[in-house]
């Protein structure tokens, strides 16, 4: 009989103990009905250290060993992009619910495979696009949906920072899906997709590092009525990293850094006001997606009603489409 996690804490595992795994673990252990039960690394020492830091019971030196632990109910996949699909399939096969980091996988075909497996096994699967669950982003979505300031006329959304070129790092590693587009370009694209939907046409232009990973990517998404989204990702320049929605009767600006807990400024009727969402500085913001995931799991759901399969499919399709235009193949 399938165990129903009703009264107890949901037992979580984390696969791939890098930068984001630390942040996620920091937030996960603040959730009352979640337990960081197990972690898995390619190195026992790293797993032991991580487990000790966050109070996990089990520390595995292989991802497979974690997936074979029958106690695990939910897993967070925090490996490089190119491994997401295989890691997800491995866990779904063992009936473990999967919260998989963005980009969900390398291309639409891989995402389709993951969704098909989740459906076949009747197990929860969700892309960890955490911004979707942040209260300031939900607030902006509501304001845009209600047309508080009229229809959107234009979006400007960017994500840019610098890091020295180093092919030992995941961000620049072509075989791991490195480059700006998949890593951070996904956020500006998300800001357009979540508000205006799929564009009618896409223009894109990119610059590349010597190993063929993209150092920057500029995109224009065109919609009906000449509405356009101007989107940018770059790892060779610090940019405002804001999402600005220009509407008929006002502007909604998600301030720096728009994809993490931040403030929102409304410019309308000749006035400007900034809304503070009272985020807890001790929490990075991954808590919101994890709470949602726990709720889905407890409700016996196999798909999120916010980060739906359809949305993940559209998001990866847009990344595929942009890659085709800029000639970026992995
Ligand atoms: N939602 C967000 O805000 C956010 C932020 C950053 C990154 N991410 C996503 O999370 C994923 C991981 O990013 P990260 O910044 O945490 O990367 P990272 O610091 O490089 O960590 C990735 C981990 O994956 C494991 N791994 C397995 N095979 C690997 C290989 N061949 N090369 C490198 N690492 C390998 C390693 O863990 P072990 O050594 O323990 O096996 C490594 O520590 C990416 O897909 C990224 O897009 C999301």
C-alpha cells in the first residue's frame, strides 16, 4: 500500500551538493512538515559534510544509492543541466516525487520524456522555477491579470553578471549545458511567458566564448498589436536585472534582482510607490516552491497547478527556439 504522508514530515533527498543545493537546504529545513532526510554527492566526504551541516540522516556517495532508499518521498535535483533528465528519470522510476532545477532539461524532447515517465508512474514532477512562487512575483502577475494599469505594451527584462571565464566551472562547461541562455536567460524568458504567453515570433542574437557557450543573448519576442518583450542574458556585464512591465496606464517594475525576493515599484498617475513584501533575510526564497511541492504531495497531486507541465514545455520550447536562431547546439 502506498504510504500517505499525512501526519509526519515529508522525507526529502537532495542530489548534487553544489551552490544551489546549499541554499535550498537552508530553506527546506525551515519548513515544519519537511525533513531533509538524505543527501547524495559523487563524494562521500562532501555528502557527510553537507549532511552534518543541515542535519540530514543519510549521506550517500552516489545518486543511485539515494534513489534506492525506500524512505525518500521527494527529491530535489541540483546537478548541472545536462544531468537533470537522467537524474529525474532515475528517481521517478523509484516512485520518488521530483522537484527538478531549471532548465528542466536540455531540450523539449528530454522534458517530454520526463513528463511521460511521471505520468506513467503517477508520481509528482515539477520544475523548480522558484520565481513563480515568490509573493512579489505572484503580486505582479495578479496586477497584470486584473489589468490594474491596463494592457501590457512592452516588457524589458534582463539578467546579467560577470564571472571570469573558466571552463572548469559549470557555467562555462559546454557538455553540461553552460552559457548565459539556459542558466539565466531562462528568467527573462519566464517573465514574458508568464505574462504574455507564447510569442508570435522571436528575434535573437548572441555572443560566444571560445568554447562555443554563449556569453550573452539578446532576444525580442513579438506579440499581437506590436507588443514586444526585450529580453537579455549576459555573463560578461552587470546589468540591472529588473523586469519592467510598461502598461497603458502605468509601469510595474520588479526591482533588482527580479527573480529573487525583492521589491516592486509602481509608477502611475504621476506617482511612484515601492512595495516591500517583508521577506525574511534568513531565507533565500526557495522555501515557497518547496512548501507548494509539499502541499501537492500531501494532496496526492502529480502536477503543479502553477508550474504546470504545459508551462514547462513552453519554457523549454522557447529556449530551443532561441538556440536554433543563435545556432547554439549542445
Ligand atoms: N533556482 C536557482 O536559483 C538556481 C540557482 C543556481 C543554479 N540553479 C540550477 O541548479 C543546477 C546546479 O547549479 P549550481 O550553481 O548549484 O551548480 P554547481 O555549484 O556547479 O553544483 C552542481 C553539482 O552537481 C554535481 N555534479 C554532478 N556531475 C557534475 C559534473 N560533471 N560537473 C559538475 N557538477 C556535477 C556536483 O555535486 P556533487 O559533487 O555533490 O556530486 C556539483 O556540486 C543548474 O542546473 C542551475 O541551472 C538554480
